[in-house]
């Protein structure tokens, strides 16, 4: 079944919307009646994980919303549909583009409507397979979807005409015009969200090197969080101004409640749109990586000493809220202390120890700055 103009537009909006585009997935087909959707997840800088295969979060994010949306479209406005649960199973690493198909046929719609004649709600289970071109399945996602009929009051709220419309004639035209305006707004929002953040970078505004002053015999910061004893050993005062090229607040590690955010910053000669357009960045699992094609955009020692991932520990709730507002392209200034971290459980057993980097020319494990952030500014 071919796409319609409406489903083709919806497909393009999906692929432009930041919330879906960030997964790295791409919608390739939506049937005109929403009975079938097809997506793909390529292996790219956007989806590549630490070991060079497709990141599991990208696989799930690319398939997450579709069964709920397909049921909403096919059942019509008289139903409530929500995702209830999901399980993903990784069968083998994804090293090439993976494909997934979703189908909701007329038989499934009839089964749902029949079940709802004797029950207020039903849960429907659907299995999605992510397979390569040869048909080899690399991962499966099982979705559990909740469906019920709308209550009379809910249905009436949808069906009753407004004070200046009628059930037919101009009322239908108004709904179509409203849908068209909504589509246009969504398209503009998607295009705005996908604008090139590198264009916001102004050479010279992050030209200075980080300011670091060693501390001797500084008092440790000690507190308790979720039953664990946290001890921060200050090593140096620290102030850095740079442009954010990636951030991460999810899927960090089991100690993310202590160190809740990573931000990768660039400064000096790297903080230049002409250089940044040659580079792509990926921040995952506490590491930032970068790559480029063709000749080196700058000598490698310059890149290595002017790109850094920073593990951020907020000193206050207000600092944490401001940290979480950081986005790619923001000019960020962080002030605080470089600290070594020690975490012990309720029995006093050491559970985690992490030392901060005190140099800008180190690379690899242990090369990240760990900052007790006392103030943050962003533009």
C-alpha cells in the first residue's frame, strides 16, 4: 500500500523532530491507513557505542513509539492508548543497518474491539525484530500496550462542536485548517530544533585556558546520599569556559545519583565553527569520542588538549538544575573544585573510588575532570 501525502509528511516530521532524530533511527515508510510502518537504524556516529556497534538505546528509541501511535490512528478517537511496558533483548551486536517493521491489521483491530465489549481495558503485546539485510535478527523489543474505550464524558468532549462551529460544513473545514496549522508548527519546531548548533559558536569567547590552582590540606566534602557515604577530596580550584559539544544525563553508571551529568567542552582553537563543522562528537558511558573525515582539522595534540569530558557533581540543587539546562552550542562557564571521589556503603565498604584528572594533555581512562560544581553560567 503506498503512502498518502499526509503519512509522507508525518514521516518527514518524525525524521526532523529532535526527540526522534536523537535516536539515530529513520522512518522509511508509513502506510496510508497506518497498518504498517518501517524504520531503520544505521551504524553512524550518532548511534555508535563505545565498542563500535549500534548503541542499545538507539535501537529501543527508534522503535519505541510506533505501536501506540498506530493503534491511536487505526482505532480512532474513541479510544485511549498508552505504552505500559517494554523489554529489549540483545541477541548479537549490530554492525550494519538494522531494519524493523510494525503491522496492525484489521484482525487485530477486531480482536481489541471484541475484548473491550466485556472488559474496561486490555493489554496487547507486540514483538518487534531488528534485523539486518540478510534477515538475521540482532535484537527484539516486546511492547505491552494498554487500550480502553473513552468514557462518555471524554468522548463527548471530543465530539461536541464549539460555539462558533457546526457538526458539518465549516466545522470540518476548521478541523482540517487546525490540523494544517498544527503540522506547519510542528515542522517549524522540528527545523528549529535541528538547526546547526555550531553556528552559535563565536571564536574568541572561549579562547582562554582553564584556570587551576592546586589546594593543599583542603577540608573534604562529606555527606550521605541514598544510604551511601560520599567523600570528596578537593585537589584544586577550577574554572573553565567552553562550548558544550555534547551532554549526558542518562545511562551513565550505577553512581549517576552522585555524579548525575557529563558535559563535553571545547575551548581555544577548537572553539571555532570552521573546526567544529569538521568534527562529530559522541558522549556515552562517561567517555567522549570525536572523529572527522579527510585531513586533520587541527594537529592532534591541539585537539586532545582542547576537548574534555567533565564529570559534574553539583554543590546545590539550584546548581544541578542549571547544569541540566546545558545544551549543545551553549557557552558554559563552570567554577568549583577538582575532586577525588570515594563512595562507601552503610557497612563502610568501599564501593567506588574515582580520581580527577589534573592535566589537559592526558587521554583515555582517568583523563576526565571531576568537578564539584559551585556555580554554572550558560549563554
